[in-house]
């Protein structure tokens, strides 16, 4: 993607800035702590409803895409893998932005979203929405995951219990 200067000298800005600059601006506006390790990676910290969240943003300049990953702790014990996979399938059926996934090599559950940005800029509004929607999805998933891992519930029961708990807090 890179940065391309406009050809019209009347404009004093750069088209297609690095989208992580926009994520960084959003983090500052929302007062989220963040760490920018490189030009292509930013980690934002946010207090979720149930636990603190680490949102890992990666800019892929060759693909002109932004990727968001949010990794859940702890690792999934082997005895719960099948039920966690069922839970992921159930939660993804209700999720309209991004998806939950399981990394078998690391035994971790994560939320992932990819946004193509070819010939377009990420806006602060889009960045804010992306962060809010990812946190909402993860806040709804977290209790269900805990019910499966620590409560021994089946995926369907865990989803029902977590939806009931969320509905009861209004």
C-alpha cells in the first residue's frame, strides 16, 4: 500500500496513510494504552467486560490489508477441545463481523478479522467501530468459553447461559 502523495500541490496531505496510524489515533482518543513495535504492528490494551483484552493489529502492505487478532487465555486443555470447537461454531453463526478460531498448535482460541484496504483509507470512525465490535464479540464469547472450560458445560448450554446472563444485566 505505502504512502502516495497527491499530485495536486493544493493538497497538503498524504493519501492512503498506514492504517495503524489511524488505530493509534483512535487509541489515543479513547485513552487505550497501546504499544507500537514496528511500522506494521500495534497492540492495543482494553478492559473488557470480563477480562482485559489485547487487540493485535497487523498491517500487511503487500496485501493492502489490516488484520485484527485477539487471543484468549488460557490454553484449551485437550479434554475440552471438541466442545470448544462446537462453541466456536455456535458463536460464529451469530457473529456478523470477524470470526472465532482455534489454533491447534498453540491450543489457543482467538478472534480474527481482516479488512482489505486497497485504494481506500481507514477512517477514525471505522477504526472505532472495529475496536468496539471486536470487544463486544469477545465479551459475549468469554463467559461461554469459561462455562465450557471451567464449568464443564456443553457448547449449547454455555451459549444459552451466557446469553441469559448478558440479557439479565440490562
